[in-house]
């Protein structure tokens, strides 16, 4: 959803949410990353977590001068320049269709494209990681071809496996662990996205990019 102005809302007494103006697009997200980098250095900020077109700030204790902090946040946003997209590029081998992509037929029915056309359009872009969320290691990606956009499912699936590659509206993503989903699963990858024994535990970070490669297509 497009916002005309930046807004700030409180999340209890120990956090706030800054919502950026504009569309959900890479240049806005790059400014969010820059804002997060600056806010992490502020003494009252415990954590700065980029989201989709937003930034959550949490505090060790409730700020004494909330109005001043809000003014500083607005000023920092106005001054923020897009952080360069210079992270790693990770290629993910994907098995498309069949048991690995049980909702491929629904995407075919909605778009009118063939399985091969959907796979080609899904594999062509380089997808920047906008943010991490939903569950540990999950990547919100930008850059999907709008011709394969498919509405989320009316009835969510109770559980999809980790590594499920899915389409939900104008976005695509990869499930980092098993769990419920309202997206359309079109394939699967064996890549692991989250390991608590590693530092950092998430494989991908905002500013990294993903490219999907068709390892196998089951029609």
C-alpha cells in the first residue's frame, strides 16, 4: 500500500514502527537500510529491524523524549540516501512442479502461461532481499515478473516444507522452515536458510540477492 507521508506508531512502550512513504520498491527499501544503519548508532536504540517499507526500533527502556526521537527519525529519513545493493548473489537450484510444486497448476490457470513460461519468467530476474521476517531466515524478495503474479490462496495450506518456493501476489519467496502458508508453492530447493549454530544464523541478509535456477521441471 502506498503512503503519501512517513508515519510513526508506538509498539507498546519499548518499540516504535517507522513506515516510509512511497511504493514498495527497491529505492525506498535501500533508504530503509540506510536509516537502519544510522539508527543502530543512536544511544537509546537497542535494535533496528528493517521490514517491508518500514523500520522497527526497539529500546532497552522507554525513551524519555519521544517527541525529539520522532523528529530525529523524520530528519534522518529525509537525509537518507539509498544504500548500494552490493551484497552477495546466491543461486538457488529449484525443482519446479510435481510434488515439489503442488500449486503450479493454479498459477498456470491464473496467468494463462505454460509451466515452461512460468519457470522461465521466475528464473530470469535477480531478486534483491528486501527484508527478513515471517519466520527465522525467511526472505522478502523484490523484482518478480508481474506476468506471473498470482493472488494468495483463499484457504492457507496447513504446512509446507522448508525450501518451498512460492508466489504470493506480486512477490515470490522461499520458506526457511516448515509451517503454514497462504502462498502458491511452485517448486522446492534443498538450500537451508537458517542455522542457529552459525553467525549470523540467517543465510541471507537485506542487500543480498537471489537467483533461481531450474534444476528440474516436472510438467
